[in-house]
C-alpha cells in the first residue's frame, strides 16, 4: 500500500487562525431555472488572539454586491477586494482586539 510519508520530511503548516466565528445568519432564496442562489449573510466574528483589521473569507464563484459592517442594524460600507476566484478580502476599517465582536454583512 502507498501511504503518504511526506510528513516525515516536509513541513505542512496549518492556516493561521485569525478570527473565530461567533454566529452566522443567512437569508437566501433560490432561482432553480438559473441554478442561482441569492443570499444575504451576517457573520459575527471576533479576533482569535491577535488584533486584526481585516477579514478573508472563502467565496469561490460568488457575485458580491455589498459588504458592510452591521452595527445594530445600521450598515457601514467596508472596502473589499474580490476577483471571482477564491477569496473575499475585507478591510474592517478599524482594528479589533481579542474578544471584541463585529458583524459583517455580505450581499
């Protein structure tokens, strides 16, 4: 049997954990004819340990319409980059410390 023994001589780092997900709320509807899902997401996070001023999410094949900070229902637009490939990079607009929660809204 061929077993993977690369771990003996090849270092494979785990991705650095920057944020912890506290809560996720989704509001979605489907268009089955177009094989499309329209959705809104509210993701509440907090820095895992070190302060952070950005957030990166896996978002392959999505059509991002809006990214904002949700503060008690009020949306504050956030700067972001997304190239339709794999990841959505969001500038949070300020630095959040460990244990300090924030909610990002994505349409």
